[in-house]
């Protein structure tokens, strides 16, 4: 997959008006995600992405504190001009849903397992909870 193909898929999924807007959203979401994935999983995800997206994901410092899904959305909102919590949730979900398609079910499941509860919904999946 090439960078322009990834951008086109996210643009279509998220219904963004321009490629420039889409590229900004992709970069912010991937860079926000990068520090929250363990190195092995992050490298596997990066290997499935075009170089520009892979670098954005790969070269993030490990997060010092895992963000809950709502905190992740807030972090995305803080980095996008004019974003609200609702638009940032849309942005994160648009990118992460396409990322899940690109990575396939097995790798997406591993990503979700490594992240705090609540991220599955951002990947466009149901949040399953085990019976205690």
C-alpha cells in the first residue's frame, strides 16, 4: 500500500473534504497511537503501512502512562486545530478503522489487547468483556 492509497481510504471512510485535512488527521492519530503500543506490536503494524505512515507510528517515545480511550480522544482533539471531543472521536475512529483493515484481524486483535479497555470501539469493533 502506498501513502496516497492510505490517505484515500481514510478520506473516504471519514468523509474528509481534502487530502491535506486527511493527512493531518492520519499523522496525529498514528503518532498518538505509536507511543502506546509495545515495540514488537508497533513494528508489526508499521511493517504493514506505507513508509510515511510507518515512520509516524514507529518514531514515538513510549508513553509514560497508558491513556484510556477517552483520554486518547482528548489527546487527538488537543493536537487538531478546531477539534472537539466529538470530531476527534470521529477522526480517531476513521484512522483506526482503516488501520484495522490494513493490519487484518489477528494484528488488530493484538493491538486492542495491548491497549486499555475502550479502544475496540475506536477500531470499529464491539468491546467484548469477559464474565467475571
